[in-house]
C-alpha cells in the first residue's frame, strides 16, 4: 500500500516574534550550545488515552526526535531528570505549558507533541517547538501518520523545519549518504539517511563497487564497478532505480563525479597516466578538463560549476589542486604534508576538505580558499579518509577505522567530536552526501 503523509502547517510566529526568536549561527567562528528538551507525548483531548494509539507510536516519535536532535552539535539534550518539578510540560499548547520550571532548568527550547487516534491509521500528531524564555512558537506542524514506518519520516520532517527555523538550513534531515559496504569478496553500494536510518542496498553486482558520488540535484549516483574483466562506469537513477553500465576507453577508471550541468567527469588513462575528462550525455569521452604529465584524479565541483578540485602528483607527491574552469588557472590547495588525497569542495566553493597523511595515519583537514588557512578537523586513533560535504556545507562525513573496522562518521566544519552513523554490520567506506 502506498503510504501518504499529510502535512498541515498550523501556526507560525508573527513577523515581530520572528525577529526576536532564538537563532543559531552554525557558520560563525563561535558555536553556542542550546539546551533542548523533548517532552513526553500528550493526548490532545481529555479522556483519550495514548494507549489507544497503536504500535507505541507516540513514544517512538519522541525517541526519534530526541535521537535526531542529538546528531546536531549545537544542541545539548536534556532528560526528564534535568527538569525542576518533573518533565510534564502541563500541555502541548503554549498557553498550557509551565515555562517557569523550564526556565529554572536552563532549558532553551521545549518540544511538545499532542496526539489523537486516527481511523484507518496510527494517529494524528501536532508537534511544536517553543522558545522557553519568551514562550514564542518557533515551529508548529501537524501530521497524519498512516503507519508505524512513517514515524522516522515525520521526525525527520519536523527536525528539518526546526533546524531551518533556527539556523536557516535544514538539509541535514533532507539528505542521503551513499557508501560502500564490504560483503565477503564483493563490495556493494548502499544508502541511508544522514542519521543512518532507512538503509537500502542499491547494487547486487558480482564484483567491487568503489567511489560513489551524487549529482548536485541528488537524483543520480555514479560509481565505478570492477569485475574480473574490466573497470565499468555505473550510473544509478533514484527515481527509476535503473542502473546503467558503460565501458570506457583505457584500462583504469578513477573517482567519477557529476559536474554542475549534470555531466560526468572521470579520470581515464587513455594516454598513459590518468587525466580528467568530461563525458558527453551518452557517456562517450568529451573534452579534457585537466591534463598533465603526472596523475590527475578525484575531481569534485562546487555548485557554481566554475571550481574543480582534484589530486595530482605533478609536484612529486599527491596534493590537492583547484582549477578555475572559466580561466583555466590551476593553484595548489594543500600546502602542508606530503600525501593529500580525497578532496571535496563545499557547495558554495569557499572551503575544501581532504585527507592528509599524519604520522602514518590519515586525518581530515580543511582549507579556507579565501584566506588559505588550513586546519586539522579530526584527531584520535586510526585513519580518517574520504571526506564529503553535506548539501548545506556545514557537516562533513568521512570513513574511519578509529574503533576497528571502517565505519562512517560525522563531524562539522568546526571539527566537532565525530559521531558514528550506524550503517549495520560490515565495513563501510567511501561516503557520498546528496540531497533527497
């Protein structure tokens, strides 16, 4: 049965209230933390028990919203024991909430939920987020939940709207991460939400899949497939779920990526060492994007389509370079270290992240393209590799073996403590972040 999620905008703040509403600058140099509490679910009508709503849905939604917000480093999640006088808010509407006790508990934002049973479905819920010190509504929305499987989607939509209201960006909850999982001698492409939910297996090929990369609109995924005969270019369509496979000239295909216009750029060794080419719409080889006597691989493009980062050993060791596709000017980006790989340029073209070899292990570094300032984002044991920017240019996902087998982790442009993205059993590598 096709599940339908109905979303109803209930009530928004007035223009004057919006001007005074709590805002979070996630891109600023100093990142303040906000204390957030997700209250226990309540019934919208007296005499209606939450127990009449199937599948424990109200409690599941509360836990999912709490878990979602815990991924965001600017939130400090409070529990019921942190609330003076007990966690019950007194009601799910602002006029019924006891904001005084939340103020005493140093709570900045409180989230409430009001539920009603729904014939033929799970129920109807109103989710609201209030700024405690003003009592003003930040976000208020209602949802019809047709099945328990929609709980994670309702939580993601509400959290996206809350994050957007506070920061101006909600794409973290409107995005997917593709990655490669090892299955015996094979490697397959999977995808999940940025929180590691709704894990789906995209490929079931007899060989090794490597280097997935999303198109800028998030509708196509390109990667290289290695079987026992050759390297192949593969393109997967999100809408049709069709997989196209192409043979290209040369013996080696390396690190494909989509350009801003929707074509594919890839490194091919047609003339000896790999150079970077742009393919035509039929995936035949088109123009050269970067050619040198050395090895040029790993292209990535900003949303303007004018900036391309890539890796080259033209100076003897692998380093990250930036090419202005309008002028043809090439400049070196990674100025420290002797082994720098896997670059990803932020959507707005202002920063580049990459992996640098430091004392035998890779660590994630970033470079501000305006100032040239370079900084290390990840530390600790093991190697951190294959960084990829989130669509909002705030988060960075990467693969790491810091806890044993390679798994996918999440940090931010500020280098916040990495968080594990649960992808299930098996080694996971090569994350690629794209829009839904």
